[in-house]
């Protein structure tokens, strides 16, 4: 039976989750985004102690790789890498947007569009089907009335995440569904165990956060 530590510090609320064979054992969260760096190591230690599990019992560490908060992504990946180096464990990286889509798929009729607020009218976004296959690439895009209209012409889409409120004010389609979905590292476990089973591990030496953009750029519109 595999034992995985799952880490998500990509957005406002950070969380760590210990899980055995996709079954979550313990979850810790932190809603103070400015405090993620000082919180995470203590949270992991407390999580392991409350679970009566040693770090050396872990089989892998999984972390959301982005997009999201630049600082948050660096905190999460640095923590995951540090544990993997120290314990000789494989590293698993998962898209933040895919984790969000996984959390929302039970409420979706057809397609899922997680959106992370970037700034102004910009978001990080992608479109997945309910099997979590990527139908539209992860990208930074400027929202307007035409956003994802080619998809909405033929498919119901569930929009979720911090950026979706911006779009809700712009489009008026009966096929657009907007939902408040809670995301945390619990929704990472299914994806991390799938990657673990397939031995889809990231390079400890070369894994970097997926920022999508370093500076302000125009995204594509669908």
C-alpha cells in the first residue's frame, strides 16, 4: 500500500494531505496566503504526528506545479523537493488547473473550465472533459464576451475557481454553469496516486513551477 504526502500552496488557501491508496488520512489547511512559507513545515510535522506516521514511511511526495501564486508555487515545490532529496523519494507534480477540474467533475454536465484569477481581466485557464483530458491548453487569457464561445456553442461548461466570477459578469449563455467549488490537496490525491501507479515522476533536478507567464501577456480567445 502506497503512502503519499500531497501539497498545494498554489492559491490563497494552502493545504497538505496524507493519503494511503487514495484514501485521505489527515488534512491541514492555512487560509493566510502570506504565511504559507512559515506554516507548511510545521503543518507537515503536525500532520505526520497526528497520523502516527513517520516521514520515512512515505512512498512519494506530490505537489501542485502551477499555475497560481508565484510565491506559493515556489514554497510548495521547494518543500516537496527538499523532502524528496532528504528521504530519497520520487516527486510527483500535478497541474493546479487539473486538480481544480478533478474537484469539480462530479458537478459538471460535460466540460470543466477551472479559472485562477491573475490580475485585471486576466485568468489562468484551461478546458477539460470529465475524464480530465485537456481540450484547450493551459494559458493566460484576457476575458471578454467571446471567451470560449466556440466551446459554449456546443457544450455545457462548468466554470469554477477564483477567476470565474470575472467571466460570469461578461457572458450570458444557458450552457455556462458557474459553481463555487472548494479546492485543496484532498483533490490532488486521486491524481497523485494515478501518477504513482504509472511511475510518472518529475525530475528533482529540473522540476520548476509552471507560471505560464512571467509578465503581463495577452492570452488567446476562443
